[in-house]
């Protein structure tokens, strides 16, 4: 099934994102993650070492594994030219839109769903803003959207489909460590396929092989068998710290990270101690305040669904964000300080509130789409729930981005179902 309006939609998306590029191409948002990715790409290219920092400065052993190899490889030969990076990320946005149209066709969605999807994309500027940032989220989104497109495509032979899904899963793991916990599902998946279908899809071992290979490469540099130091950083610097901010206030959270165990590790032995101590302290803090942590995780998950991209909006328009984490201020209940930080630029506050309302409107249509769900809808829901659940404590829109296009296909289908229901009701 083909829609004659698809070409027009893609042209509009391309023109819209190109406008963002022209508007913002001379600016270079100062995002720590972006700097680290660019350094990682340069070091892979010039010294054949994955290190997300200036290799000539004092070594920070966290940076050997902090950024996985996937996105730095994507940046090779373009990391020093912002225009090339913006254009390549722009193409990722367009490709994701094409894939989303393909998913809707695979599910035999009607033309109104395609139209509504286009409207939802336009009303989700966080997607376009990311074409300006040197971040891995759009590349991971491309992998996730491709996975859903392959899963819903009935023309692909079954064995080939499972092989493609396994390869894409491995690629996604190489791009961001966010997929690392998903490896726990592989043994159960293999057992289920064997019991239910009498087939053993060994291709699903590829993500595990990818994890082992990348972890072994990191072991050669830091003597720690790990995919990424982000796992350790998240436990203590974010999850445990946000738990303390919620229970004892932001000052206590700040004091928590001033402990000597948080010092930058400058040697292999120091990194080994850093990792062990932070995992121990972070885990102990979370478990001893588990009810508070559950509240933080739940609130972060809700925030993640509704957040229209405060970080992206303020960064895109070159508005400095708070020296203090606004998430910490939110969980600590420092409402006056939070309000003060947000209203420094009133136009951006208006834009933020408008987009927040849009996200609230999307939510009921997402729920409607799950009424009598088919296999594709359940698969999408699992992916969306995974990313929301995994990054819940922080709850920022950028961590929802990998599943954003998948989410919007469900929203557009739900909107189409709602329209069809009211049309039938009016005729009745």
C-alpha cells in the first residue's frame, strides 16, 4: 500500500529540519557528551584508541570505556565539521520518518494515520533539535525504528528476520550501553523459541558476542571487563544522588558526591577502586532508601513520557541551563528555585508549556492504540516500556528519543482510531 502524500511529507520534514540547520549551524552547543564523542572519534581515527577525552591531558580512566564505539565510528571524518555532522543527523531524522511510514504500511494503517504521524513529528521538535547535537540518541533511534520495521514486515522470511533483528540488536548495543540490560532477555528468548517453535535461533547470541568483544577491548585499556563506565556513573552520580535529593534535600545530595570516592581516577588501580566503591555506595544508598528510590524512579518515568525536551529547547536556543540539576531541584521540592531557573527566558517557558500540553494530549491516543493490541503493538509497547523503565530516575526526553518514532506511530494509530470511532458515532 502506497500513499501519494508520503513524498510531500518527507519534503516538508526535510525543509523543516534544514531550516533548523541553517538557523543554528554556526552555533556549537557546549554539551559535555558531545565533546566526549568528538574526542572519541578523533582518538579512534588518529591514535587507534577509544578514549573520550584529550589524550594529551592527564588521563581520566573512566573515559576509556565511557563512550561505546558505535557513534564515534559514525562520526569518523566528520567530527571536526559541524555542518557535516548536522547534515548526517538530518538524514537520520528523514530516514526515521521513512521507516515510520514503512511501519504504518506494514500494519496496514490508513492514510489518516500517516497524516497524524506527520503532525505528531512536527509537534515533537525534540527530534529536530537533536539533528543539531553531537549525540548518539538519533543513531540509536534509527536502530530501534529499523528493528520495529523489520519485525512488522511480513515479506521477510522468518529465519532471515531473526538474523536481522539480532544484528541490529548488536549494533544498538555498540552505539549506547542503554541496551546492556536487554541481554538478560536473550537466554529466555532462546528457550521460548525452542519450546514454542522447536527452533534454536543462535543468531541471538550476536549481541552477547558484541558485549563480550567490546568489554574485552576495554579490558586491554583499563583492566576492567565492562562495556561502559556509564553503568557505574549512573548508579552513584544519578540514581543514588537523586534518591538522596528526594529524601534529604539538594544540599545533602551535593555533599554526597563530594566524597573522596568520587574523585577522578588517574590510574588503573585508582579506577578499579573507584568502580568498586561507587557501585558499593550507590547500591547501598538505593537499597537503604528503597521506597524513596521507587518514588524517584516512578516520577522520573512519568517525567520522561511528558517532558517535551527542556534540555533540548534551552540548549538549542543557546540559553544556559542551571548549574544545579533541575531534576534534583524537582525531586528535592525546591519549587521557588526551580521556577526561578525556568522563567529566565519567558518565551522558552511559553514554548515549553505549549509542548508539554501537546505531550499530554498525545498520551490518551497512545492508550487508545493499545485497545485490542496486535503482535506489533505489543512489541512496540515492550520497547517503549524498556526505555522508560531503564532511564526512569533521570526522566529526560533525550532518553525517550530512541523509542520516540515507535511511540509516535502508536499515537497516530490511536488518533486515527479515535477519529474513526467518532465518525461512526455521528453516523449512528
